[in-house]
């Protein structure tokens, strides 16, 4: 039986730090970010289902979010201002990400690859309704990082916070607006304030 290195490679997500161009009070790796994004994607789809009469798979959204940055094990974390500087860079980087996804898929036993192809590329037809929630969750995770840094007195994240918050509002997702009003304010509180309510 041939050995598979896929899961050992995924465990290296903890070594890839995010926010490389920013002065951080606490570093965040893509493993931590992916975990939080999965929780937030699950929440956003629950909001969609319970508050807006939707019928999407919240567990699938969480799974997609858990793997959404896994190709960065190979590519590293490209800073957003660089990645989206112009359409040519964005398109080339997408090709690099697809190549990294292919490399990861090749590490799996052949009979597992079909299950992971959509997770590593977010391109499955059955997942098309979930992609917007994973993207919003990804942005909310970044916004929460900015809030945490600013709570620690790090003004380096002020502009990023404004930009990310606006990018979420520009998505015009009613589910995101619910999250802004009902769940996000708690991230501004200290532990004792959260526990006392």
C-alpha cells in the first residue's frame, strides 16, 4: 500500500502566517484562520436558513471554509494588496493556486481525490450557492483579526478594518448584516464583559 502525504502536508497550515506585511501583536496562521472561517461560514448559512427561509448545507459550507486556504501550504500567503493589484496578477495567482491544488490532490490515494477536488478549488457545481458565504466568512475572519489587533492598541490595522468592513457591506448579503448586528459586537468586548451578559 502506497503512503499518502496529504494529511501530513495539511498539518503544516499552522506554519503559514497571515498578514505578512502588517505589524502584528499576535501572529495568525492559516490553520487558525481556516478554523474561524469554517465556524463563521456555518453561522452565515444558519442565518440564511433560519432567518431567511433558505435550505443550504451549513456543514458543507464549514467544510469548504476549512479547506479554502489549504493551497497556501504550497504557495504561501500572498498579501491581498499584491494578489488583487491588477487582473493579470489575480489571474496568474489563480493558476498558481490551481496548480497547488493539483499537487495536493496527487498526494491523496486515487479513490479519495474526487471528495477533495471541490474542497481544494471551491469549484463544485453543488457548492455554487455556498461560495458567497465562505467568501463572507473569510472576510469576517479578517475583520475580527483587525478588531483584535486594534483592541490591543495596534493602529496598523485601522485602514484594513475599514476596507474589509466595507467589502463585506458591498456584498449586500442580508445574512452578513445580521452577523454585523447580532454577533460581531461581542468581538469588541473583554472576556469578563462577555461572561457577565
